[in-house]
C-alpha cells in the first residue's frame, strides 16, 4: 500500500514539475519573442517577479486537485476538462494579481497567445503521460491487489469494472462467498467463505478489500474491518443499494449517521447559483442593450408586414420548481386557438412565411433574454415545456419532473446533442429528459459556455430539426 501511495505521489510530482517547465519556458519564450511595444512591459526587471507570481498561482490552482490522470479509472475528457478548469482559474488569478501589484502590464495579445498555447501544451503533455502510465500498468506495474467479499450483482459488476481495462492496474485475486457462485466468471477464483477472509489475508495479503455483504452479516464484517485497519489494508464497503439503484450516489453525514444521496446538483450550491445568475444578468443585459433592439426593429417590421397580429407570442410554460411563467418569443405562426395545445410540426400550416426562417435560425427564441433578465429563465438549462406537455409527460416518463429542479434555458444540453424540435415519439422526449438530468447533475460554468458555443454554431449552420 505504501508503495502504491508513493507511486501516485511520484506521478503527481512529475506531472506538476512538467507543468511548471511548460509554464515557465512558454512564458519566457513569449516574453522575449513578442515585441516589447506589443507587450507594453513597463518594468525592464519585472520578469523574475512575474515568474515567481506565475508559479505560485499555478501551485495554488493545481496542486491539491489539479491532477487526475494518476487515478485508476479516468477518461481522457476528465483530464482535458481538469486542465481547462485550472488554466482558466490560473488566468483569472494571475491577471488580477499583476494588475494589483503593478509588476508590469502584459498586453491582451500576449496573454491570449500565452494561455491558448499553454492549455494546448498542457493537455498534450498530460494525455501523453497518461498513455505511458497505462502502458506501465498494462505490463504489471503499479498494481493494486484486490479481494472481493460477497457475490451479489453489485460485486460482480465491480469485478467487471476492475478487470475490463487492464491499464487500470487492478489485480483481483478472487472472491469470498458462502458458496462458489455462478455469477462471477470462471476465471475469478473462489477463495472461501467470509469466515475464511482473515486467515487468507494473514497468508497472502491483499492491499484492498471490497465487502458487499449485507448488514445482517455484521458478525463477519466487523472482525474483517478490524483486521484490515490494523494491518494497513484498505477496506471498502459496497452498499447493497446498488442492487436496485444503478446510479452514482454521494455519501453525506448527518451527525454521525451516514446517508446516501442519490443525486447532487452543483446548482444546489449557493455560490454556483450566484455565479450562474450573475452571468445570466450580464449576458442578457449586453444582448438586450446592443443587438436586440436592431433585431427587434427588423424582425418586428417583417412580422407585421407578413401577417396580422402581435410581434411577440407569449405562452405559459413550466419553470423551476414547476412554477408557471410567461415565456416570450417572436411570433412565427398565425394567431390560432391551438397554440397552447399542439406542438409545431415540419410542414405546419399555421407557420407564417417568415416563421420557417425564424425557427431555423432560432431568432424566434431571442425575446427569451427578457425572461432571463426577469429571473424566470437562464441562458442555459432544460427547455421550458408547455403546461399541457408537462402534465402529460410527467405521467409517462420516469424522472420527468427532475428537470424542473433548475431554471429552464434558452438553449440546453439536449438541444445541442440532437434532441431539438418536434417529439413525435415518446423515446424522443425520454432522450431529451435524460440529457436534461445529465446537465443538472454535471453542471459547470465551462459546460454552459460550450453549450452556448454549440448553439451559435448550429444556428449559423441552420438546424434540420428546428421547426
């Protein structure tokens, strides 16, 4: 166990050392290569101070949770997103500090080039390093010897997760159960009954032991825990709730009582809600005070010329906590009595001549920035549905109402991943709901920015499903 921990620390130290080399080499190179007039560096002797600050900020932003590639099971996108998050954090802190301490003034051009190049090199370096770590583990290095106790479906699934990828470095020596089990593959060795765990550990130590026995086996479990604690063996309890809850869960303590939370939404945290709300206010104000008035004049006149009726269409929609609100859009249909009941279709006769263009380019959605400013909606979130749809689909689709835990959005994860437009069949709405729930469970500020980018890109190209 000590060797494993030492190995992980070595990997982390090497990664950080490599990051610092890239950081400093790139900064010094750009410092001298770029024209000094462009950099607008006011102090000729400011480079040492800048480098000290640069490195201190890096250690602050990266040392504790900046490296994840040494973990047993980690995807490439986890490594990339961690690098993006920490680079963004570094940029904010470093630029703020050099402004306050007056070490010199670095131009916007310098900073953009530096952080763009640094992020690219950082991601490349870490992915290459991860590749070599995987090769090393595939050949048997840095392995963790694991024993399993129990033969429930959750334990079998755990075995499959540990052994599916040889680069994860897990070596499962076998399992303990009351009887040999057909649930495990034949190659997984039966080691004996739970009463034989401690004698086995005394003879052939496992470094990690995962126990999936029910609490009714406490007489067997407690001595195993005690032995593991006293012999430097990691003990992990695998809750039997996995037999009926196949999802990620989070452990919390209420006093000294452990409680498993089946869902954690990042936006339940006040600081995240505040950050998202501030972004919504700034973004919507900028849009409404600059581009929107021009669009309003052009589109408003076009709507009035092409069909009789109001410029805006408003409809009650389901919002956060299922509260009703008036959702605003540019009117793309003729005034009709079915607007609150029937969803728009591909060749809908109710659409005006201008309506197809507005829906294809998503221009009809732009008045919803008013909803964002009012606080009924967010720039990014699950799309708000008609009240009739909420009533119907909440009875047909499991977990449908979960999407109402956050504010609805002008655009969302479902819309940029192929689930936009008419939902002719139930599976289409189920796919949309599934992605909406994924979004609220995995929200980050960077994810919102990515969704906005994808939305703009799709609007420029035009979307087949936007009708």
